[in-house]
């Protein structure tokens, strides 16, 4: 993902004059890579990713919109993990 954000997206924005980038289900990318017990690491990675996107938006004068699916219980046994 970092390679796409740091290399491919800037190339496409420059080449095609893109003014709007929409990333759907942003957290899903991070949910797969981190376990339930790694929520602080996942949050840190997500913040870093957001900062990179913010820098790209400022650098290229484009708008980047990230949307996400919201769920009440992100994991099947969410409460059991909290209690354990």
C-alpha cells in the first residue's frame, strides 16, 4: 500500500490531472493486517497513512476522500477478547 501511495498515486495525479481521489473501505486494509490485540499499532499505521494522503493532497492540489464501513462489533468474539 505504501508503494501505491508514494509512487503510483502521484504518477496518476500528474499524468491525468486528477482532482479527486476516493479510497473506499480504508480501514479494511488495516483490519486484515493487524489482530484484535494490535489495535494501537493499527491506529498508528492508519494515522501515518492519513498523513501521507494529506501531504499528497496538499502537494498536488487534489482532494482525497477516505470512506469506511462502520460496524458495531468489528470482530465475532469482540467482548470475549476484551474480557480475556
